[in-house]
């Protein structure tokens, strides 16, 4: 009896700087050597269905449908219920278009500015409110082919692999999974200097639950106080050799998505990831179609 072949090719994707018609979208991704895409957020269902079919034929996975910055733990009851409903609609969309995951954020007591600093972000009460909201969303939508994930962040939940694992156990639903962005939670010089160790720790604890990852980089600004700046992949200090090795070591088809770039920066980031993968002997899907 023959064993199934594990496809360890890296599935890389990025932002699309092209039109919204299926042909333009497919052409753009293949020219860049991308086999994963962000949800193009086309609302017309017939048009979106044509895009989904074209992506499927070209082996381009829709990695993420976004539900960014929607506060599931808002202390205002009316706002919280409205926000939970909004994420339900986004998760339903992810299911409809075949996205691997719907990416949301952990909650905060801040109203209305979600990204403000607040020590209560890390309180047990806020963790409980966020867990309850995630359970309610999953119980309402009951996704079968996609999952709901919370993007790792430093100022809001979840800010560490340990806390994410705690929340996975508390939610206790198969539709809840992990979105890993190690740059977002590089919040100390220790994690910055020893990023390979930190990335390995993230994969060791969260690996079975990871549905999608982001590709970017980080710099520590010179000065007395700790100050980090996000940048594009290859322009910082994240240990990409470890990151890529751990990702393909999952033996699952988990997309790695380049984000927060200009078109030129995305080209540099893409080429850097290709170079790192080549040095490690990691093949990338659609590499043969990339225009050099």
C-alpha cells in the first residue's frame, strides 16, 4: 500500500495591485509566483463566483477574508452585539468564497478607538468576553470549510502563544484556529534578538492550529527606550530561515501572505522569501510561472 504524498511546497501570496476581473487577478498572482490571495472583497456574488472558479482552476487559494478591527468585547452592549453580527457576516462570506480563514482581532474595553493602550486588554474579564464572543460567532455560523482566527497582536489579545493556546482550549470549538504574525508580537528585545527561538516556540505550541501566516519584518530603533518599527520582509531581523522551515514542517498547506507593502516593497519581499526558500531547498508553488 502506498502512502499519500505530502506536498511541502510553500504557498506564498500577497496583496493584489491589479484589477478585479478574474483574468487580471489570476494573471497578477501567477506572474508574481503567488498561489495564495487575499479575498478581493467583490460583493457581486456572480462576479465573485467567477473569481473563485478562476482561482480554483489556477490553484490559487483564498487565504483570508478580513474582519479586522471589529471589537468583539466592546463594553457598550449595542455596539458589541452589532460587531459580533458583523463578524458573523464576514465568517459566512469566508465560508461562501472558500477562504481558508476569517481573520478577526481580540476584544478590548476601549470605545471606540480599538487600538488605544489599555491594561484592561489583558484582564481575565476581557479574555472571558472575547472567548464568549468567539463561541457565539462560531455557534451562529457553524463553519464547515473555513475557520475563525484572531491575528496575534501586542496591544490586544492574543499577545503570546501561551495565551492563544489558553483561548483555544477555552473556546473549545473546531472552527477556532490560529493566525500567526510573529512580527506583531515581537514586543521585547529578547524576542527580537532571538527571533528564531521565539518562532520555534510559536510553532511548537500553536502548530496544529495554524491556518494562515503573515510575512513582514521588524526593526528595533536605536535609543534608550525600546521602539520597534514594522517593515517589509527582508528589511528587518526576523529569522526567516526558521520561519519558513517551521511553516513547511507543518506538512499542511498553510498560506504565507505578504502584507503592508507598496508594490515595489512587495516585489522585494517576494524575492527575498524566494531567495530564503531556495537556500533552504524549499520549493514554492507556481515558482515556474514567476516573471523574473
